[in-house]
């Protein structure tokens, strides 16, 4: 357990993302891909958590836990439903969230692109389109213009490395086939040669996508900085705590170069980098070392290990050298008692890394709410607050109280 407090001003938050909680993001690429046949999405997002209407309750909930930050995303597809047409009401909607956060003492940490993009953008090939960075930058400028002066931190892109990282995981071959079939079905239904999304990707296009997204981050950041020069801007990266078993680190090292190299290099130029960690994976000279039988696993199949966060943060700081914001960290499981046991030691580990001299600005737990977990639909649960799927009633789980106690004690043993 943590025994001494975090620095004053440390940001304690919870994270959500628009498409996963708002519901009816009908002009987005992901909504479109959920509805084609076949589709890799197990569920349609539908009303999600109805947060488009209930966002005030969510923000109040975050404040009632004693948090001082809330990470959420602006949905590009709502703000620019047609190419070049910006919707003033939708900008006002997100501006309302920002202002309410500030009224309640929550620093708004705003993701400009959390995987989902407008349907029209995907029809153009998504990040493979040479104009994509400029199109993204135009949207970023409009958002920054509207309320960039009132947000705490801007995250341009969420996990542009996730699809590369997934190539290192043992997904059953049918998932890859279904992803390709989904994109093909999107092409047919949209009547375009190359309908592309940023979290359902063909392995052979991952590198070209990364180039588009890297350029997108640079252009988006420049646009935000033009409007709000003092606003800290960064991107968030999916980072496992990749460990070495034995004395051959070659596989682990190769994974690190492939999955994070480009992004950590890019982050060196930023104000901060977002770390998103969910697991520790050991590698020997032959590949991944699977957990021993009997080791408790999360619902995604990896060992439950609260020490992974510290390892991921330490590694990212060694490589990127800029301040860290933990923009996501959490546990996927039905059984909240596992989350109750997981959060305190993970946060204690984070404090230890800070004692070693690593600058960490804040910790955003993923997630405030049980929500739409992409291709897994509503079958996976990360929330510290449960959401009834028919009434949308929010019920804090015991882990919410545990996290809240840590926050109120500013990390000290409570
Ligand atoms: C991240 C993603 C989130 C959420 C989380 C849990 O990859 O940014 O949107 O889905 O994982 O799987």
C-alpha cells in the first residue's frame, strides 16, 4: 500500500470515450461497421450508456468520488458530420461538458480522436488518405477554437499503436478473417474501394496507417497549438509491461521497437505522453511465456498483475523523457472484488516510480462506466460503476469506493 501522499495537484480521474458511452454515434465509421454483414463487432453500440443525454450525471458521479479530472473524447463524427460542415450545436454540447467539469473542479482531459472518425473520413480511406492529416487538423482547430482555452490537456490520438500491438497477441485466425470481411462489407455498402477504420485494420496496412496517424498527430497538435499555445498536447499509447524471462531479451526488445518505437520517438517532441496499460507480458527467447495454470486471469486472458503499471510507466519515461499522464489503466473482469484488490497496489507502484524521479502528472482509471468494449460489445466490463443495460441506471461498485478513498487521501494509505 502507498504510505505517503502524491504531489499536490496530482490529477486523479476516470476515463471514458465518446463512442463507448454516448450512444447513437450514427455518423461514425464504427457505427457503420457495426451494422454491415458480416461484422467483427459482437454487438451494435446502440444507446451505449446513453451518456450523450446523461453526461451531466456522469460528470457529477466523477466529482462525487472526489476526482479532480475527467477524461472524455469529442466525437469528430458529431462535430463534422459531413466533410467541411461543422455542427455548432454539437460543439456546444462538448463545450457544456468542459464547462461543467470546471465548475465541479474537474480538469477536462480531452481526446480529440478516440479511434472513431466520421463515416465520410472512412469512405476516403481513413488515415491512408493523403489529405487525412490536414482534415484532422482542421477539425482540431475548430474544437480548440471553441473551448481549448478551458481544457486541461489535449490528447490528439488514442492508441495509434493498438493494431500493431494486437499482431503480437494470439488472436484466433477467424478474427483476422472477420476483420477483413468487415472492411470488405463496408466497401460494398458504402460503394467505395477502400473504407478504412483505425481500430479494425488489415495487417498489411498497419505501417501505412501509422504514417498517416503520425502525420495526423503532428498536424493536429500544430493546429491546437496555433489556437492555444499553452495547452499541453500529447498522444496516448497502449503499453504493456513487456518483461524478459531468462537471459534472452531479443523477442521482448523486438516487440518494443515494433510496437512503441515510432510513437515514443514522436512523444519526445510533446508536452506529455499518455500511457495506457492493462497487462504485463513475459517473453523468453522463443516468444511469449504463458501464465502458469491457476494464475488468476483477467477477462482478456492475461495474468492479473497490478505491478504492470509501474513497469510500463518507467519504460515509457526512459524512452520518451517527457512527463507521463496515465490516461488509462484498469482491469477487465466481472468480479469487482478483483478490481478492489487491484487498484491500491497498482497506485502504490506508480508512487514508487515517481519516487525514482519519473514525472507523472495524473492517473485516469479506465473506466468510469461499464461500456461498449469495441468488437467485444457489452460482454466485457472495466467500469468502477455498473450501468443497467435497459434503464441506464448507474450503480457504483465497491471498487469506486476504494478508488475514491485513495483519491481523497491523495494516494496515502487510507
Ligand atoms: C483501450 C482503449 C479503450 C478501452 C480499453 C479497454 O485500448 O483505448 O477505448 O477499450 O482499451 O480495452
